[in-house]
C-alpha cells in the first residue's frame, strides 16, 4: 500500500469510528443531530466536490469544493454544460457514456467503482480527478439527472508517475557485478 493510500485508509477508518460514536450518542439521546443542517453542510461544505447535472448535462448544483478544484464559482457554472470541465478530446466519449447512463439509469461508477480522468480548470490547467456518479431519480422514479462526487488527485497522480519512472529506470539498469 502506497503512503498516500495508507493515509486515506486511516482517515476513512477514523471517520467511520467518529460516525459510529456520533450515531450511538444520537440514539442514546446524548446528542440531537439536526439532520437537515448536517446534510446541507455535508453537501455544500464537504471536502469533496459535488456536482449535479440535469438530463441534458447542464450543471444545476456546484458546491464549494467544486469551486476550489475547478476555479468556477457556483454562479458561473450554473446552467453551463459539463463541457467546461471536460477536455475537448474526451468530450465525445463522455457524452456517449452520459447518454447511456441517462437512457438506462445504470452506470458501474455508481456501484463503488471509481473513474479516474483528466479534467480542466477555469484557468486552462489540466488536472486529474477521480469520481463516482449517482443517477438521481424524482419521486416517481424517473431519472432526472446525475450527481458526481469527485476529488482532485493531481498531486497523487504526479507522485505515482515519478515513482513509476524511477522503478522503470532502476529495472532497466544492468545489475552491478
């Protein structure tokens, strides 16, 4: 396990432990959780970007982490196509997959698989992101859009590239006699 992966695993384990304790306390009545406020804060202020796009791929929700990662404010991104963050060379593949997810309501990236792709920021910088998606349905069960939870993994991706290059160089060198 790479150091970054170990760190992420430890953070996830700590969060799970905190959630279990908070849940147990709320059941015992020791703490009253304002679930509406909690959910609002989680979605708006959480560390991972949350983006919601309607059936046509127009952005309808963009949280603070999305602002930080991509450089667009919520007001700037609202009503815009997801194309603002998709590199031109990947757009056709993206829209083909998006149309299929909208048509069928299914995607493997909503079942826990993570998709890693390049993206672009407002300033034109290319970044690496990982995300999962969640097809969202209205109360009648009709698919009305797709939400994505994503994070910028550019730093980790660059570190892995350096490690892979070093490993390839080391294995290409003849053994010392």
